[in-house]
C-alpha cells in the first residue's frame, strides 16, 4: 500500500528538519576550535566585553562604541564572569542559526542546491571568522534572515520585530525594512489596503522594537548617540581588498568574478535551468535592493570587510537565480574553500603569526603578502593567540616600570582593560591617547613618564596632531 500524500509530505518535512539540525550542529562543531584565545582580533570585540564588565559592575548601561549595540552589550554583562569562549559561543550558535535559516530560505524558494548555498555562507571567510568571536555581525544576520522567513509567511509584525531585534545588535540592520517591504508588497493581498496594512505593521513593529532596544542608550546619552565618527577615508587598495578578498577570500572572489563574466556574456539573463527557479522575481529583486543598500553603507565608511556580512547571503541568492545549478555549486565550493586556502595580508602587520611559504606582491605602491597553505580562518586564530602574547608582554613591561607612568595604548586599550580588570597595572595607567603636548608636559612635570605602544615605523600622535615622540613620549620596551 502506497503512503498517502499527507504521509509523504510529513516524511519529507521530517527529513528536512533532520537535515537542518544536522547542518546547524555541524556548523557549531566546526566553530568550536576557534572559540578560544580571547574575544577576537578586532578591538571592538574587546570593547563589547569591557562594556559588559562595566555594566555588570555598576548596574549602569554603557556602550562599547558609538552608537551602541545594546543586546550584545547586555549579553556580555550577563556573561561578565564567564571565560571569553562563552560570549564567542553565542556568536557560534547565532551564526549556525543564520546558516540554517539561509538554507531553509533557498529550499523554500525551490533552489536545487540549497545545501551548497548554506555551506557557502557558513564558510565565507568574513562570516566564519566572526562566527567565533565576540563581534555582533552574525547576531544581527540571524535575526534578519528570520525576518525574511516571516515576511514570506506574510507575518509583517513578526518580520518587523525581528528587524528591530537585529537593530539592537547592529543599528544599520534597520535598513532591511526597505527590501522586506518589496517581499511583503508582492505577497500581500492584492489590494492597496492589504499592502498598506502589511507595510504599516512591518515598519511600525520594526521601528518600535528598535526604539525599545535603544531605550537604554537614549536614557544614557540622549539623541547624541546617533552622532558618527570618522577615521578618514581609506586608501583605494584597502577599500578594494576589504570589499573582495577580505569578504569572500581569494578563491571565492575569483569564483564570483567568473560567475559575473558568465552572466555578462548572457547579457544579464538568468541561465536556462538556473539553481533558483523562475517565479522568485520579487524575492530576487528584494535581495538586489538589500545588496545595493549594504554596499552603499560600506562605501560610506569602508573600514571593515565585516560591514558587508548582511550582503553575503543575498549575493548568493542572486547568484543562484543567475547561474545553472552546476555553476552555482562550483561557486559555492570556491567560496567555502576560501576560509581554508590563501590569505592576503598587508605586509608588516603587527603582531604577526608564524608565516607559511608565500609571496609578496606590489600593488598601487603597497606591499601585500599572499600565503597559499593557510587561509583566513586559521590565520585569524593564530593572530588571536599572538595578540594575547603581545598583551601579556605589555602588561609585564608596565608592571616593571620604575615609577608612575601613563601608557598611550591606542587600539590595545580594550585588550588591556579586560585582561587587567581596569586601567592600571602596577605603577602604570593605560589611556587611549594623549590630548596634546600640554598634557604630556604637565604629566612629566609632576613626575609621571609617558610611554606609547607604537610599532616600528609608526608615528603615534596626540589628539591635537602632535607627534608623541616629539612631545616627550618614549616607546614601551617589551621583552
């Protein structure tokens, strides 16, 4: 006796759930070896940890950096007494949720290579790295992908709520309301009123949830929390590197270039037998809008490749529609391999992990080092270990100073604060940077020496632009 259609559907749904659970568990297990060695290489990850320590100690909210990331900061406060891997594990779990949700999204759209797409997201280098540290990028991504499912289910209030929660992780997540409006407008009742109500629920719930998430920030800083800060626009080579190989890796970037060439040769038409079937035009359009918005935000301040993480799944979704299944799977394999093969680094980065055989290339007056046998994921882990050793040397040198001292630590300050439990080590006080020559002169007149942590060839400056060494600072001698 043949099983009924309902029985077959139930069995198929059961198999899909089992696959999703296996995928999520597998992604988490792969992340485990990378959860240790501190909170990450990004000083902002250590700022989140320090903000959590301060919130737990004082009971008063403080942001890690403008404009605030309240949900990760409060989570860090709850885990203030736990080892660093505990906060990193939240990133790993939410990163796995994002991978599973993306696989489910591709599957429900009829993609015949949904598992390859999900694994490509899991092992896109920038996603893999930040799924094992204390940064908030994949936290937001998990809630945003949940919002896309809610929008496709025609549940606009839930979609808005999830966008609001994502905004509480990263404020730029709020822009995802725009592409989700396209999804809802295409799937809502075929009346102006039905679309209007759906969009009102989406935007109302999204803005309301975001406002609730940022209520502690507003209570502490008022609307000044919205002010931005500039570090100057990076060099063109740095922008290109951030937007390509630092996101997708070298094999992944080459795979994307190859796929784009194939699409151009077809004059932009989807391939016959594409991995994502026809009838998904509204979702693909919304994905294109999402990528365009995220790219615009990145180009506004392209200081970190991770700013493009929200664009990664939607770029893969667009590729699934534009490419045949075979080409799409090949692209996904290239992207996934990028976490483990070929790392491009700026020459002279400090501190540096032990190097593998590679080559130096000169591009636009800059020197880059290319290592073939070690990819971004392992390099990041080794860099984290090197950072901890470097911080230990700084603290040892600070404790051995003969008298009162101030150390201008710059981006090492969050690392030092967390590991030292505050701003002091022995006779030394750590600060981010000096205000100017007058402050240095005043300290030295009162018997306090000024040191800095600049590496070879660097020219550390005070806030007013004075060279620290010219104003009387000395390099801290490390063993």
